[in-house]
C-alpha cells in the first residue's frame, strides 16, 4: 500500500510538472530569451567599457585549495540550462511576477556594483593553449565583472526557487538532492575554471540568498500551498 501511494504521488507530481511546463511555454521561452539577451548586452557593455579603474582582486586560501579543472567548464556552462528550469515551471502571473522582480533586482544590484566598483581576477599561471575550450570562455568573457559572481548569485537564487517548486510538487527527495548538488557544482566551477576567485563567491552567494528570501511584496506568495 505504501509503495502504491508513493507511485501515485510521484505520478501526480510528474503530471503537474508537465502541466506547468506546457502552460504558456511559448511565452516563457520568448520571455526568457529576451531577458537573457538584454542581460548579456548590459553585462558585456559594462565589461568592455568600465567607467572607473578596474581593481584586481586578491587570492585567498580557498583559491589555493581548488585547483584548475578544465572539465568543470561543463558545470559552469550548465548554469544557463539550470536557471531556465524555474521560469519553465511557473504557471501563474503571481509566481512569474515575483520571480521577475527578484531576477531583475539581482541583475540591477550586480550591474550597479560592476558599474561603480569594476573588478577583475588576477591572471593565473596557466597555458591556455593547452585548454582551448576554457581559452574560448576567457576570450569571450574576460575575467572582469568579477565581484560579485553573478554565476554564483543566480545559481543560489535558482536553487532556492527550485527547492520551493519541488516541495510544492512533492517531488522525490533525490530531486532535491540533485538540485543542491547542481548548485554546489556550479559554485565550484566558478573557481575551478579560474573565472572567479573566492571573494567573488563570498559576495555572490549572500547576494543571491538575500534576494531569494526577500518578502514577496506586492504579491501574496510565490507559490500557492497545496492541500
């Protein structure tokens, strides 16, 4: 009986998740693409045209402990798929409104810091010709706009939202564990690709958490409670 109840609950969770994904999928896809494009345009404008002197950030003990790992580029790049999961699983204007407010606030806070306090990471002693994939990342996304790490901030914001969604859907526990490990993997990759230093992480993680746990004003609740 217990096994049957679990199977029924799991089936119901999958059905609701699929229903959420299908709901206005085209609008969510267009909105996500447009928002991401606008974000990247502003990001690269600030990166290529800093208004103030760029400060080189110091290394800390954590930077020495986490060595360069070229394979972590996969985790680093997976952020873009990871963050897309949340908007694709929202199915009411109330939820979408709260999420949009939070990601916009997070973006503006990050851009404000990049504008008035531009920073970059020190060049590591690595022969990039031996690692063409990571070298391509370095050529496109120079190691500026470093602190706070928006990679870390958006990963943490996404992890909190997915935790809420998965709890609402009564998803299996292994999905919550996967969500946590994915977020941790992305945080690790910011240091393992040498795209960021630990100070960027120390700033980006609290920033993402602070925005994620802001009151949902002027909305009542990001996610309706199920009976």
